[in-house]
């Protein structure tokens, strides 16, 4: 005797997918905030460090963090006081101050990323084709974040 076929399930609605993205983002940032707090950092300080894979102008950091430039100044001041970032004048435009990681900042980011990866074991379990598909889908849903 053969097993009855499992009836197909309805695809999730866009609203259900949006809710799932919101839950995933909230879980990600709760974990991220905990990893940052373990290092005496606020969530915004941790996010700022994570955005500095390359030197960035203060204005760009404000845009990426979706906050006022004056808030970024305070965040960078505190990170600089801890020796995690430094400011440098942009060689192409001396009016612009770029923010970049120090060695201590790079090490802090490495530690946070390593601990984040240990909590996201599902990413490690994806095969190469699945990772490509996931990246493509994320880029379609959030085109401004692609790359």
C-alpha cells in the first residue's frame, strides 16, 4: 500500500514573510546587542564598528545607522576614547573626516563576528548553491543592501 501524498501547503503571503524577516532581524540584533554588551559596547557602538570594514566619512555612518550626524559624533567620540577607532582627514577632501578601525577595533569586530557565527549555525549548514540562492533572494528583497 502506498502512502497518501502530502497535500501542498500554500506559499506564505508577503505579509507573513515580512513578519518572519522582522522576527529574524529582532533575534539577530538581540544576539548582536548581547555580544556587544559583553565588550562594554552599546548596540549602536557595535553596529558602528561593524560598518567600518573600510574607512567611512561621518556623514556616511549617520546614513547607514539611520541617525543624526550629532549622534554619530558622540558614538565615535566614545569609541575613539576606548581606542577602537580613529579619525583621519580624507586625503581627497580635507573637510571630510574618515573613521577607521584601530587594531583593537578590528579585533573587537572579529570577536563579535565569530560569536555571531557560532549562534547562526544554520548559515554554516547551507550548501554553496543555497548560500548563492539566499544571497540572491536577499538582494532582490533588499536591493539597497546587495553587495
